[in-house]
């Protein structure tokens, strides 16, 4: 395989919502730890999220757009052979960062930005100043297949776990880039059509999901794993 093996790992309600009031229930609270445990046991070299999800981690920090240095729009590896990376789909370069990594649970995940050639020179210069790696794939829309190939060839990433959100999950599924689906299911229904679904509102093909394993968890939860054919 010329790209990483990709597992989409999500915490969902019984009707496959990934946001909503159910997230604040006692049942969900009891299963968040299980979700994190499973995620750690994958021992992936990188995890991935979309722009909206990343902005939740960064608190909506804005990038410094005053840096005038100009760099050629070529892939840039700031740091290699680190413990873990976080890969971010940020086509036009809109996210600001306080550091070149995120730190969760005492572990650092070094950032790799996925950009298009439509990104501004100022944003490229900003990432270079911050010491953040980036990959170019696509003119104005991300070429996800190419980006995934570059993750493997430039960074040696063989296993990638995606944490959404819904739009990101949907675009990866549509591109045929999800190999496995891992769901920690909370025994609650989020009966609100305004909340985000597992694959967002993307029009995706109808793949065949083959159950790989099912495991009962505490608080009435389940861990379901599917291979995607």
C-alpha cells in the first residue's frame, strides 16, 4: 500500500451522531475513557482531524499574517521520526497555533498541515516560523489520495487514525481512503437533525461494511469494528 492504513475511530450515539447533548450524559462520560484507551492501543504514528475539530483544540487562535518572507510552495518536513504526528486538513491555511505540536495526556503530537497551492505566501512563512511541517496536495481543493501518499513517503506513516469531524470522515470515505471503521457506541439516541452525523452531509457511495469484531463495554456501550470493502 502506497499510503497509510486508515482507521476512522469515533465516539457516536446510537443513531451515529458525533455531536449533541448525548455527549454530556453520564453514559457518554463513562465511555470517553474507553474511547481514549482504544485509541492509544492502536499505537498509530499519526492521527488526523479536520479544520473545525483542530480549531476546538487551538481555541480558534488566528495565524500571524504579517510575516513577509517568501518560500517556494514545496513540501516541508520540519521534524521527522517523532513519537506521533497530528495531521490537519486545512486547504487554505486558516489555523493558528501556539506551538508546533499538540499535547494531550502528556504526549506530544507534532503538526503536519495539509495545504493546497491556493494558500497565501504569508501562511507558508508563518508555518516555517512556527516550525510546523506541511504538504501540498491540490490546487484549491485537497487531493486527499496524494496527501496520504506523501504522508507515507515523507514521514514514514504507516497507520493513521482519523478523528473526524463529519465532513472530514465523509470526504475520506468518498475518496475510498478509509480502510476500517471503529465505533464506540453510546446507548443513547441524539434525536436532533441539526447535530453532525458520522459522515456529515457528504454524498458518499454505499460501501460494504463487514463486521470485524464487536465487544461489550461498560455503561451499556459497544465497540464495533468494521472493514470497508
